[in-house]
């Protein structure tokens, strides 16, 4: 073999090796980013002797004995406040049609009122509810077993995101409330249908003009992301897994309230047989404005979460159309949102209030 042939063979091998190396590098670069294991504690030096411990105590000393107590003394650690059951939203004349149900001076038990409730608590697409005036406290509440009630009222919501209450739904409400009143021995009094339907349309028009659901899209600049990587990065900002695959939420400060923010990505990637190989090109950060109280500072947290994820994950913040959002544009959106908060408060429908959460649902 001549020197020329040897040189060509060597050059060909180098070129082939370079192509293989480039393809391998390019494939690895385009692989979805994976979640990294959390930092582990520093290993203990081999010559450092560590005494066995119980429960993290620094020595084998016997733990302090706690004597049993029966007089309520602080012998055991406090369990903290017990969880409070979520309160049902009260009927409100601002957003509900309310029909009083007279009981002619009788008192009815909560057990009887609960037994008479209809199987479905909806009238068309609107929630239907019954309240009683507690004989002992005088407060209006959803009937409770073991309590006694001296007055009743039935109600149906005037509007929600499906639209205003219409004539057919009002008629269905009258039928359902009348049947309930007959079952408990009461006499209902219904308001004028045309007036209530007109009020429903007016409320729906206001809600349509002041409803806001904001969303920022975070798109990958280079390599895509795996579901585990997205979940790990979001969890570092306080997000937790939601009920729906591909959704995480930032919980509110009070249990039982809607989440402050939600983060969503392709549910098919979350349900993939091999999530490590599932590629996610973008995630969406969302804020349902009327559902979250202003005190939670939801927009500031939305903006900060978007910037933090963009920096950590190598992404760019865009709108729904894929156009990049500059910081000054995002600040303008925040100023507009402040004016929306003010308007809702002026109409007794402050964001995050029970009335707003019901109307904008």
C-alpha cells in the first residue's frame, strides 16, 4: 500500500470519527433535560467515629420520659389546630335569585331539611342551594343535622362563565324550589321572572367585560425538557402536583381556596411510558384573576415564577402567539390588572371573594 493510500485511509477514518462524534454530541444536546438528584449530605470521613444514635440524638442517652397526664397538662407536643371543614358559599342577593320559604311559625330539624334536598343541586348550568335560619344562632347556613331552623330560603345563581340565567332555567328553579318547599311543609315566594332574567343578563355582561385569565408561555431555547425536569424546577418554587396529569399548582395561603397559579404542560408527556424520553417544548403559567385574592400578590408571583423558570430552564417567556414578552410589557399588564382589581372591588366583587369565585366559575 502506497503512502498516498495510507494517508487517504487515515483521513477518511478521521472524517468518519468526526461525523460520529458530531452526531453523538448533537443527539445528546437535543435529548430532553433530565431531573438531577438532590444534593446528598457530605460523606463522613473514614477515621471519624460516630456514636450510634436514636432519633438523631447526639448520644445513647436515654430520652426524657414523659409521664402520662389526664388533666390537660402539656405532657405531649401540641398537634396544632385541627383542619376546619370548607365553608359552603352563602346565598347572596347580588349574584343569586332568592326565594323565601315560609314555615308558618314552625321549626324544622336539619335532618328533615337534608333528607328533602333534591338529588341534583343544579338548575341547568347554575348552582341551586337551600339555606335555613338557625333557631339558636339566627344565622343563615346550609342545613346541619341535629340543628333546628325557623325559616328557609332557596336560591339559584344568576350567572357564571356558562352565561346568564334564562327563562327556562328560572322555570326549572321554580319547580325544584316548590317541590322542596312541599316536602318540608313550607310556602315559597318567588320574585318576578322577567326582572330576575334581566338582572342576570346585566350581571353576565359585567362579568364578561371584567373576566381575566392570564397566561405566560415558557418555551425552550435549545434542548427540550422532560416531565421530571419541569416538575423538579417548578417544585423548587413551591409548586405541587395537581390532580390532572401535566398540571402543577401553587397553593394558596389558606387551605380550601383555589390555587394562586397553575403550571401546565403536555399531559401525553406526563403519561408517557418512558417519561425520561418525552420531550416538552413549552409550559404555560396561568393565573385565574377573579379566583385569587389581591393580598396573595398573584401577578407578582406569576411574573417572578416565569422569570425564575426561564433562567433556570433556559427558556424564553412568550405570549400565546409565541411572541417574546419584554419586562416592560409584562409590567404594563400588571398595571392594567391593578385597575381591574379596583373595578371589581368597587362592585362588591373583589377578586378572591366568595361572590367573585362563584360568578367567575
